[in-house]
């Protein structure tokens, strides 16, 4: 009787997992299919012209600004998040109340709405520090936004490395610092890059915070100039109501860029893991 009940529970759980997986896959295919169906027919070379105007509604300046934003935001948040994660996982006292508050605070910051970060970035970087609406103001805001995500994902990746790795390194005479950067961090790179990929996705898809900080000027912008990213560009042309089809094309290109960034990150992770 107990065996029959156990088999029945296992069958129900197995069917539930398969149903959940199929539902997620179906929603993903419907979403991607809907965007590509509406956007593929309106892809043209005019959408990739170097300069934007009201006729071609080119997304090329927004693509360049988006890549610019990713590089600046990650160059600030990735070192801070990684070194912070190393301290929390390798040097911090597990019973420390201060570190417990840091972890709780970082978890809470991940769930804060982006509009709140946008208002903070507007008050801090645009007004107080005098950066005005610019790429650097938007990148600093996004760096603060993704820092808790990189910190917590990197910490979990470092904690997942077995203690035997560290003990073997210590047994061979390596110091703690050398063990961390030669053994632990390379082994944790796939997990760290998973956090980086999620951060890139949040940067690419962010619009509310950037409307307050980087602005929506449709041109290739330097760090101190105002410029729109792809998500802001998509919001701007769709809200006008004149180029809704081109907005679907922009969304399609946005998905393709995120997909290739994920592929590149996975390729780098495999190369570094083999090395």
C-alpha cells in the first residue's frame, strides 16, 4: 500500500514537472513568435541607418548607446560585486550581524522597482553631481541597480565550490589569496557569469530609470551626452503611435542581441573553465 502511494505521488510530481516545463516553453514560444511575426516584415536597412530621423526611425544609435551603457555599467558593478562576494564568502565571519544585514539589504535592493532607482539617479547624478541627463548618469544608476544581483549571485557561486578545493590548495602550500584567485574564482566562473548575464538582461531591458537619467535623444552619444537605449527607443516610437510596427522590429533586434550576448558569455565560461 505504501509502495503504491509512493509510486502515485512520484507519477503526479513527474506529470506536474512536465506540465510546468511545457507551459513555460509554450509561453516562451508564443511571446517570441508574436514579436517576430509582427516585426520581421518591417525590418529594413533604413532601421540601421547611422543617423536617426522621423522617416527611418533608425535604431542604430540606440544599439550603440545600449552597448556603451552595458560596458560602463558592468565595468563599475562587476569588480565591486565580485570583490564584495569574495569578502562575504571567504573572509567574512558567518556569525557577523553586519554581514547578515548586508545580505538582507542586497536581497531587498534586487526587488526595488526600477523607477525608484531612476528617481535616485536623477536626484544624485543628474542634479547633485551635475552630470545632467547623460549616458554616464544612466550607467551609474544601472550599476547601482545591478550591483546587488552580481554580489549575491557571485557569493552563491563561490559558496558552491567544495571546501576540498581549498583544502587541496592549502595542502600544496598555496596561500589563501592565491587559492581564491587561482582555484576558487575560476571554478565559480559559470555561476558568476550567470549573474552577469542576468545583469546584462536588466540593463538592456531597462527604460523607466533611463528616462530620468540618460534621456531619450536619438543620436550616438558620448559618455557626457544624452542618448536613448534600445528599450527607450522602442518605448518612444511605440508611444508616438506612428511606428508601432518598427517598435516590434526593435524588440526583435533586442531579443537577438540578448541571445548572442548569452551565447558569448557561455562560450567564454567554457573556455575559462577548460583553462
